C-alpha cells in the first residue's frame, strides 16, 4: 500500500472530500511543515501532496521512496522540477479549479471599492437616513461598469472568465499578454502602455516570472487614469508595493484591490498597511481562489492525478 503524506493540509481548509485521498493509500497529514522538517515529514512516503512547502533536490535525494509529488496548486515553483526529472519523480499540478472563484472575488473587490457599500450600509444603520429630508443620499460617488474600458493583464482561463463577466456588465475589454502566447479574436490585444493609459479598471491574472516581476511600478502608475482601479489576484511581486502605496497616498489612481503580496503572510512593515487613504485600498489574505467549490474541485484533481499515476505504473 502506498504511503501518502500531506505536508500542509491547513492550506486546503476543511473540505468534505479530503478523505477521498485515503482510497489510494495510507495517509499521514501535517497541518503545516517547516522547510527544515520537509525531509523528516516525508520520510519513506511514496506520494507527497504539497501546496506551498518547498521540495528541493536535497529533500528528494533524502527520501528515496518518493515517486510522486502532487502540487495542490497551479504554480510549480516550490518543487525543483529539474531534480525531480533527474531522480525519476513524477510531479503533477492542478489547473482550472479556481477560475470562477477568483473571477467572483475580483468583482466583489471592485464593487466594494467602487460602490462604497460599507459606507452606505453604515449611513442607514447609524440612523442618518431616518432623518433625511429626501428619499436618497448622495455620499461618495460611484460609477457603472457599462462602457468602461476594462484592461486584463494575462488572458488565461481566469482572465477570460473575468473578461466574459465584465462584458456582461457592458464593459469594453482590452488585454495584454505577458507571455505573448495568448491570442484572442474576441477581445482587443494591446501593449502594456496602451492598456494602462486607456483602462478604467485593470485586473491582473498572470504568473510571477522574470517578465512580470515589478511589472507595475512608479512609471506605470504615472500612466494610469486618476480614476483608475487596479486589481491584483495574480501573484505578489507583479505590483511594486511601495510604488502602489505612493500612488494611493498621492491620489495618482482611485484605488486598488490586492489579494496577493510579495511576502505572504504580509509583513508588518508592508507600506500598504500604512497608506494615508485606506478607504482607497481593499486588501484580502490570498483567498480569492478559496471558495468551497474551488477547494473541493482541487482535491478531486489531486485524486485524479494520483489515480492516473497509479494506473500508469500497473
């Protein structure tokens, strides 16, 4: 029977189908694993499931029974893929499980920032509306998505889902492909500079790599419209966080919605925690992907990857 180790089950949350994994072997689960404990926690396991725990060449060499690494995420940068190939260890990831969750979070954040729902909710509950002499209240202004230019950086599965939803609201879509590989006949492809200058809302859905590190920094914020909103649900490090804090403080843009950070969890000294206008900034703890449905689908994909591997060995 295969021995299966889950290195960081806490990153998956309480999911009802997590016990499906036991169908494929004896499961040992750790809520979290420190980098220095990766080797000992894996031990003589045949299969390892990891979300964020780093599995280096040294770890693999010291775990001779290891045959399959299942990454419970799309990104694969926490595993030394070259070493895995050298050592004959199969590595799988999960793709497409979170598109709807991330897209929904994108619009939830935009609406919270744009529509000022919290302000208007408090206005009514505080009793101010009771004493109003008219039927409505004109507080902080908000605007429609209809006819706005919606710029998408990274038109993969998630980017296309966001584009479709934005289109349903009547927004006009343009996009920038960070890899240069994504082509779409439905939406207009533009350069990054064009997208930044033309867009009222900018949404980032690309991976972090040498092309996207600090893709949006001081020079890019200076190109954007004063009323623009930027959303990052891609990866931390794509937006220069110090430059964003300055753009918020100096009112260069209307605001930002950030779900991913260069250091996670966020550091105490992150400048985004100390901006002058916090009402212009929505910060969430890297959970755009984590709807119950998304996490359930993720476990299903991990199980499919294990089953496919076992079938290939028989």
